[in-house]
C-alpha cells in the first residue's frame, strides 16, 4: 500500500479597519479664577470684601449650590475629517434660569491646551487663547442651531450675574469666557445643539467647512461655563485617528486524501 496524496494550502490575511478617532471624556478637574461679587442696590460692603471673596472661594470648584451649577464632564468625539460632537454633563441643564443664569457657548483652541499651572489663577487674562467660538442661537430655549467663528476678542462676553436685591451680594466666578456675540464675522462651521433635562446634558453637533487638519493641529482644547462662570470645565482632546483593532482572517483550502494503490499478485 502506498500512501496517497496529502495536500494542504492555507492563506493568512490580516485586515486592519478604517482609522478613526474615539470619543474622549474630559472630567472636570479645572477650577478657574476669579471669584467676584455683585452688590444689590444700596448695599454697603467692606473695602476689602473682594479679597475676602477671592480667599474664601479660591479652592471652590463650584461657586454656589453644586446641585444647580456643577459641571461633571465633557465628551468630545471627532468623526470623519470635519465633524465634531461635544456632550457636556451638568446639573445646571435642569436648572437653567436659576438666579438669572443662562447657558454658555463653547470655546475651542486648535493648537493644544495650555492652562495656567495652578488653574485657580486661570481666567481670560491669563489662560488659554481660544481660536474658535461656537455660538448657540435661541439660548432661551432647549434646542437650536449653532455657528462657529474664528474668535475676535471684542465679541467675547465674560461671566457676570445680575444685581441681587438691595442689601444682598451675589458671588460668581468672574472673567471667564462664557458667550460669543458675532458681529459680522463669517461662520466657519454650522450645526445644532440640544439640551436633555432628564440626562442633564448639552449636546453640540458641529460640522466645519474645512478639515480638522486644515484648521489646526492634532490636539485641541475646550472650554465651557454657564453665564455666571460658577463652574468651568476645560481640557484637551485629540483629533488624531486611531486604527481599529486588526482582524485576523484565516482562509484554508485543503485536499487531504489517502489513495491506496494495490497491485494484484
């Protein structure tokens, strides 16, 4: 008996998925300066009251009631070459209008994020220079359109609060970028925004006219606060694509046989 034929052929193919950026979460580890106050009509405050306010609230991540103003996180998702989604999670989105405070706009740096080393001293005069402002329309509603602009300093609105009743003072975080009021600038992006009061989120969907690579570098910075600045979130995210995990495919074709050949005596 002779052994027959043993034939085995295997093909090994490694497939790599399309590269894409993944959602990145920025947790609120940023404090920000500068605590300030507004006095009601006829209210008498000591000459050193501002120093007292700044010393008292210097280490406070949230000024005021955390159940009303705390910002927990921001999730940034770069999709494709020019689409950006930002989701901000905050208890404020179920308390809009409390003490006259409104929703803010989003500020973006396209050349990285370089805050003051001690973020308690970070404010508009010392912190990151923002290149893009994302302005929400219909800010008194829960959804609307948005436009992004190359930031022009005179169009930036800093944090503030309305004057309280006579005999009272209102404490807030001052000198934070909170809104942008474009004045003739051409939009570089459009999109929409919506607030979910059940999930306590603000979602911004932004589509740029140019690609991320054309606009700036791989690392971008982000800044958001409500109009009083009582809590501020800042952080960095990368628009660099990350390859999906490789898939190993094993294709095999085999002919395995034993063909006995016998010879009669």
